[in-house]
């Protein structure tokens, strides 16, 4: 009887199984190391961001002190009080090393993180306020008058009639049309923005879900149908501000800080005359004692002509731009501040946003 034949032995099966086990273990080990490294990196980045936000917050407190000190200094001579580009708040802060403040040992800062702070304060009222082109409607009486904030202004206007819905302010609209003409923009831009603001301002004309939202930043003007190039061209000259206490208050342009284009459009003068005002304010800022109208050509307005919107020589609104470089991280923050005169002066943050947060390394 022939014995049963045994199947050939499978050689190398044990070695193959061992290789598979080693591969699985190696993969799991690499994955665990990567996850641990990633967690450390996330924690480091978050710690750096928190430190940066803390330092920028401290810088914001210092900025508010500067603005409060400026208004206290103006109380000594109200006739010459002004906010101009020659004051301390307008001087930019070049990148300065602040690592010594973060070192555990003040005598040895070699182990302190490399932190550099820079920034500048801009006068928000140096720009044309787009939201001022539309007066908020409702049960309260609309205003076509003058709003000065902490400073003086020129112009006049009586209280308007009660309006159930938002209405355009013709003086502001005409000024913006002139600004768009100086910037060589499409003539339809003012009408597009005004119509969008009317639709987005309460009480609303319609409850349609397609009704545009009120923009909070210039980039959001795209909601009204403006293209990116138009918004980019407008950015150096316009801003969006609404008084938090009285949305009907007009916020005037500060002639001591505005560009010649904004001055020309606001006062309805040519660029040459606007440049004359810009040069004149360098040596003697406009104030109650130094009236800008003395430098304007003497003209008689036509009957029924729309006068210019209100202007001022002091400001209540400022934009603070802060930049912090902490080792390999860079954080930039932009904040809108409102300053109110009083005893003591009050400076409050109306809005704040991160405009850049990056790791260049």
C-alpha cells in the first residue's frame, strides 16, 4: 500500500509574518511620533498666539493712553485744539524689540523669545465715511445737521422731517460722486453703493432673503455688486463708521488729516486748492483760531445749490494698526477706537480684527 504523500512545506512563512509584524509596529510608532510632534507644534503655536495677543493688548492700552493724553493737552487752549499729523499719536512706532520685558531673568535676556512690536495710529476721519451717505430712518427725526464729535465743524443744516425708511443725504452723495470722479471710477459706483446701503439699513424696504447685509469692512462691498478692483481703488480714501450711540449722527471729515482728494471732493474745490490746504496745515493746523475758509476762493453759491457736508479739525475715531513678530510668528491686528471728551476722557474699542496671522518660517 502506497503511503499518503505529504504536501511540500511552505518555506519562509515565519519570516514573512515577522516582517509584516515589524512593518505594522514601525508604522504605528511613526504615527504616534508624528501625532505627538503635531500636538507639540499646535501647543507651541497656540502659546505663541496667546502671548502675541496679550502683548498687542498691552500695546492697545498704551495707545489709548496716548489718545487720552492728547485730548487733555488740547484742553489748555480750545481755540487752537486740533488733531493733526504733527501730534504724538500720528508718529508711527518702528519695529522695536520688547524681548527684555518677557525674560524671566532681567539680567540675562539670552533665553528670552525674540519679540518685536510695531504699529501706527490712523485718523479714521481722514477718510470719507460711506455710511454717512444714508440717514437711518424710523420713528425718530432724521438729521441733516452737523456732527462734530470732539471737534469743531463748519456747515449747517436743519432737522429733517421724520422718514419711515433710510434716505440718502444729498450733500454726502454729491461729495462721494466727486471723489469717484477724481479717482476715475465708474459713474455708477456711487448709485450702486447708496442703493445697497438703503436696502441694508433698517427699517428695511423689503424682507426678501436676497436683501444685502450691512457691510462691516470694505471687502464686503462686494455684496452690493462692486468688483475687487473698484474696492481696492476706494480703500485709501473711504471707511465705514456708524456712531454706536446715535446712528443718525454724521461723522465729518477732518481737514487736518484728510488727503487732498478727500478734501477736494468734500469741499467741492479743485485739487490745486485742496493741495494749498494740505500745505498750509503743516505749519499751522486748522482750528477755531485758524479757519480753513480763509484759504478758499471767495465764491457765491448758486441758488438752490447743495452745500458741502460737515467738516472738522478734531477727530473722535481712530484706527490702530498693530504688528507683533514673535520668533517665527507674525500677528497683525486692526482696531477701530472712539474717543469721547469728558472727565476723564474715554477711549473705547468699537471693533477689532486680525488682518494677518502667519508663520513665515
